[in-house]
């Protein structure tokens, strides 16, 4: 079942991310990384994702020190989850800003493509 992100609030989307990653932990096995998301626009804010020991944890609010910090619009974040956003092109166009490890940002896109949201 594919989710309609346009109709969903960010809190619900983050619950879905948490549920999906922990419900199908295969792709996150062996990962040990943390992300922050500064999402602008309606229903935006600060969010975090931490992956360690085959488990994912999502956080609403400032996650503190992370390996990779991403800034983008809520609209582009929803596109990323749906598999409709090329993060490299978005980065080059200035729609996606990355602080920290670029490698972790690229790994996130490939990880999300392994899940159906």
C-alpha cells in the first residue's frame, strides 16, 4: 500500500517511517547513523532519525548532534519518501542543503528506496 503523503501530517509520516523501518529491519542492519531534518513550510519543523543496532528511532524536535543534517521543504521531503525526488539534483539546485556527511545523505536516499511508503 502506497501512502498519500499530501494528505498526511508530519507527525503521522514520522510514525509511519518508524513503523516501516522497525517492521522491516533488513535494510537498516549494520547501519549506525543519525540524521536531522529541518523541514520548512506548512507543518514543518525539526525532526530526527537515528539508526543503530538494526533499530530506527524517530524524534520530533531537535535531535542534537547528528552525522548528517538535511534542510528542505516539507513538499520535497514528501517527494523524497515517495521516491520522486533525486537528492543529487535537489542538492545541485539548492533545494536540499546538507551539513555533515554527504555520503550519509546519499545512503539515506538509497535506503528509502528499499521501502514502500
